[in-house]
C-alpha cells in the first residue's frame, strides 16, 4: 500500500461515491471549469498502465496531444519515450502518464494560476485512484502544480522528496527536467541537461527495481 487510501483497489471514495478511473475520465471529458475548455479539441486524460507504481505528471497538452487525445505523443513525448526506454522503463507497462493541465493552452503558453487551480481536482483524483509509490514531476509547471514550489527545477531535479499531506504521504516524488527543455538543449556531454536526466531516470529505475523486489518478497 502506498498512499493512505487503499491497497490494490482501483476505486476510492469521492463525495460519498465509489469512484473509478473510468468514471473520472468520463466526468473529466465534459469539464468546463476554465476557459481552456473553449479552445480544446479534446480533454487529454492519461495514457499508460493505471496499475503502475510510477506516475509521471507533465505540464499541459500541445498540438499533437490535443489532436490525438493522449499525453506526450508529440516531439517532447518521443524524446521522453526514448529516454525512458534507455533507462529500461517501458512507457506502457511501467508508467501511468498524465498532465497537470488536461486541455491545451492557446499557442502552448504556460497555464495560468486560475487554470492550474481549476484543473487540480482532476489530478488529485487521478493520484488517489492510481495510488503510485513514486511520482515524477516533469518540468517546472508540474513541480508548481503538485508541490506549490515555484522555480528551482534545475536545482531540485533528480532529488527524491517525501510526499506530505493526505494525498502524497507515503509516496516518493522526483522533479525532472522537461523534455521540451531537453529538445532545446541537445548536448549529450557529461553535465548537460540530457546527461543529468539519464542519471535521474536510472535512479528511478533502481528505486522501481527495489520496490518490485520488496513486493515480490512480501507476496
Ligand atoms: N508537454 C507536456 O508537458 N505534456 C504533454 O502531454 C506534451 C508536452
């Protein structure tokens, strides 16, 4: 069991009703809580394995994500997939992937505080339902949306932080550089952003291995 909600269930109590990811997705797809609803093609809810121990939280959908309805399927997503695969992480088996913001902001601008606040309940309910042992916060906006920490991603990346509060207690969180930043910084040299991200993802793989081993021993 990771969070305080459950062990092995795919449903949690929300507003007095048992909720599942499927029901949450149906509800989320109709969201009109902020003006981004007007400009979207569709809500981008999630992709990957809802039973994974790793939850990856990105920023917001771009044009390709808005078109296809899945997070991280554009150029950033391709680089992310490549780096995950290099670390031995299978994006469909080892991770559940979501964004802090579910609808595409116009011209891919940064989401506003109002949009982040409006969207946060969807993210919180996804976290509660997926109940991940580890959460990867990809980019400064995810860091801000989940931990309320503004700035400092280059300093904080790669460090595990213990989750606090009812939703995050019992989970380990790691900020990572955003793949769109890595696309703009293509150096592979030692000490470069890509080099650090490879090291960070290797640390994630090691922690996942340890968690899987512990789970196998207790089974
Ligand atoms: N960037 C993100 O943060 N999320 C996506 O889904 C795509 C690009």
